[in-house]
């Protein structure tokens, strides 16, 4: 392996001459001037490796992790315990370094891991088909919308249905991702409001291609998924459910509720927060949608001697020479993160995942009961919750969060940025990492912060 060295001016001149260009600027001629950076970058003088290391170390020290403060943040990414077993397996070179398993004869281990992962997701969602993962939760929602468009949209058997009805209870990032992709394939996105914490579907007509909901929803409420799926089915639309995998251990599976496509964020399954990623997304569907599922599916096969083996059965990606017939342009799967997910599920086992979900329900109920007693706090809705509960404060949220963090407690996620109607809303996540003592500490610190903030506002008003 040769050592990397930067190109010299002579190197650049030779390369430009070879391709017949007089200056580097000519390479950007096709980019409109209006979107170019028409000024030099304000870069200072170069530094030594040691100086750069010290600078980066100082920057890293400004970060705070969930091990540095008592954290009740959630909103799609959660502080669950990740067993040491996971790192000990995924850091093996045969898992850590492989690329796409194009040659099954030398990729049996990776392919089997994909197959086992798909089996686990199929069991969790109650649906027969699972792909070998996608990037993350929001893009999985958008990919599911595209499947609905293929099956039930313009040019399909559904007669040109061009509308998605998406619940306001779906993660805001997922809704934005759906809108971005839907614009590309000329689909309309209409939001269904929340009433008392639950999705309130509008009247569905023959223009609706899919109804998209989340279970539990972003405000933590457990939706009546069967009723939502039935309403969609009666209108001839598909039901897409973005679901949290751990609560599925207690709730009816999307498959049992009549959902056509179940997707979601897999971070809670053995993946650390890692400042927001990477993680993986999962995608499961009914048998009828098999040929439209994005990404790739690992399957079991038999060789000429009857021995069991694994192959990539379906590869509906543009990278696999599908070109315009591809159902996605996903050029890789988060296979290593998905492997962490299936190791985590295997570590928990069938009973363990149920016990974990039960523990979260119990602690979330305790937290709700305690927090409701605080002056200046009310619960946003009375629906059943599994891990997350939404509160409404009688004072601005951001100053309260700042006061709590001064005491080493991050009380939750402010809802106002995503839900202006809940400008003083606070979303509190209770994982198995948060003990009864931790919850009591939250109640103590949050109550004191609200009281202090109210006194300050009264003084200002006086």
C-alpha cells in the first residue's frame, strides 16, 4: 500500500492537460454561478498533526453523552443498554470489513446473518416478507410510499391514486422525507391531525394511495392500528405503519392488524446513539408486495448435493443492473448495524424482549403518575404509552430544560419545533436504563426548574 500524499501543482497541471482542460474552474462550468461558492474558503494556515489532535480533543470534550447526564431524551433515538456481546461479534473482521455479498460461495456467513435478521423482523412485525434492511427509519417510510405508488398509484391497477394520507403522529423527519421523495414522483401528501393524542383520519376517497401511521405515535400514544388499517382497506388504500420494534413485543403486530407494510427505525435493537447514527431501517410487507420491496432479500437455497446455502434471492436495486426497473437506488444496506439488531434480539430471546417491554411500560406509568403531581405540568393525552409520554408545561420549555441540565438531568425533547400547537410540550422517554431513582430525580429537578422559571417570569412581569 502506498502512502497518501497531496497532489502538487505539477500533478494538477498534468492531470488537467491530460483531460484537455486549462483550469480547475472549467470543471465547474455546468454548475450555475448562483449556487457556487464564489469566494475563497476562509482557511487558516496549516497545523501539525499534534496541534490538530489537541484541537479535535478540545472539541470532543464539549460533547455530553448519556453517560455524563441523566437523559430522558427519545423522539426516535433511545438510550437502551447495548450488551458487550454485540461488539465482540461485529468487530470480527469477517463481519466488519465485507462489502455486498455478490459471490454467495464466499459470503455464506454474511448471507446467513441477513437471512436470520429477516426472520427476526418478520416475526416482530407479523408479516411474511422482510428485506435485508435499509438506511434508517425515515427513508424506510419514504421507500414504503414509493411501493404504494408502484402498486396503487399512477399507472397502476388502482387507477392513478396520487395522494398519501400521513398521520401527524408519524415522526417529523419521516414526514419530511416522505414529502421530499413524493414530490419527485408527483404524489400529494396530506396530513391527518391528532385528536386526544390519536390519529383522526379524514374521509378517504379513491385518490388515496396509502395511509401512513406510526405505532406508538410520536407523542407516545398507542394507536388503534386495526381501525386505521380497516379504514384504509375499505378505501382501497394500502396501510403503512412505521413501528417501534421493542413495543411490538407487547402490542398486536402490524400483520395481525391488517397492515400491508411495516417499517421503522432499528436503532433500539443493539445500536448505540452515536450522535444520531448510523443505525438501520427495517422493511417488512405482505407476500403480495414481494416484487416491489426495495433493497435486497437473502434467501435459503440448496446446492446440487442438497446442502443448505444462502443467496441474494431478490435484488431490486439499480446497482444490480435493474436500471429503470429498480424499486430503489439503495446502494448498500446497513448490514453491520442490522447484524447488531439480530444479535441483540438473540441475546434477549423471546421472553427477554417481552420482559424488557413490560419493564418500560411499568416505569413509564410510574413516571406519568409522578410527573402529573407536579404543579405546572399536565399530561398531553391520556392514551396508553409504552416508553414515551408527552407533557405540557405552563412555562416556556427551553429555559426549563436548561435549568435541569445544570443539575445533570436532560428532561426530554421539546415538542414546539415540530408541533407549534404544543409550544410548551416536552416528550419524556423512559427506557430500561432509567430506574425508579432516576425518575424520582427527574421529578425533583423538573419541579424545581419549573418553579424557578415561574418565579423569574413573575419578577419580570412585576
